[in-house]
C-alpha cells in the first residue's frame, strides 16, 4: 500500500508538528471566538493527518485535518468528522459488531416460507429532512449511532442552502444473523431484505421513539435570535 492509498487518518505526522500550525475552524460550524480557541487547545498535539475528537464546547464529533498546502504555511482545519473517519476512530469490536437487544424479530422471505425468529441487532441511519415539501436524504446503514450522526451532521452542513429543516438518526432493528451482510452489501441488500414477506429489518416507522435529533449550529442560532428578540 502506497502513501497515497493510505487513509489520512492512518498517516502519522512528526511529533509536535501540529503545535506549530495555524488553526482554522470551518465556518459552517458557526462557533464563536471563545469556542474556536477552546477547540484549538484540543488539537495541539495530534499524531495523524486526520484526527477525530470530541470537545465539551461543541456537541458534534469533529475532525482536525492537517493541510500542507505550502511548505512554510501548514494549518489545521477543524471540521465535521465524516462517518468513515468516526468508524476508523472506533475501529475494532465496537465498530464492527452492532449492539444486540434482549428481544427477537421474526422474518419470512416468502408467503409460503418458514417463519424464522432471530435476536435483534441495532443498526442506524442518518437522515436530513427538508422543510419545503416531502423527502430528504439518508445514509447507508451503520453499526454505530455516532457514525450515522456524523453523516447526518456533515450532510446537513453541506446542504444548508437547500432549505434544510432538521437532521436526525433513526434506529433500525435487524435480524442479527443478517446484520453483517446488510452493513457490508449496502443498498441492494437493504432493498432485498425490505422485500421479504415479513421483513427482517424494521424502521422507525414502527419504532417512532427511536428517532433522535442531531444538533445543528443553525438551529441553535435561530433559537438564540428568537430569545433575544422576544
């Protein structure tokens, strides 16, 4: 594997390199000067070209990315972490195995087929919902809620010009024996499982309490403005 094909979150940097970099915060995060300074303190000694981190001053999962656009002008950009970066941050058992529940789900592939009962595995999808007209966009399935949240947060920031209403993560219950292939094979497998006579994967349409909002900077700003005006 050449350096160009190694993911940036696996590429090491020289010890102390980031301490000499100028720190910038992605404007879409809408942080104030104090928060920007606090975030800068968090990433003085990062060890990879991209480092995922969390900070008490910001509810979102962030990434610090070293940008070497000029030999004498390196900088660190603090931005929203991607779902892939979050999964890499939690690599191993935590990221690879969905959480199980102490309940079961039934599945039946065809109307004349055998009804099978499986333990439940919890999967997550990130969603962005528009406030004009129906619809929105959604992520692939993830084993980690925090990865789906990162997808929803980052997608929402990129789509703010499209009359964004909200971002959320939705819980799906899946037959545990089929969860790994649902995660691995993506949309085609998801559609196949949804096409069962009794589907082995169920959404928040059946589990409305399993929809969790994702914090967005604009929503907080609008709330603050209404409070000041009021």
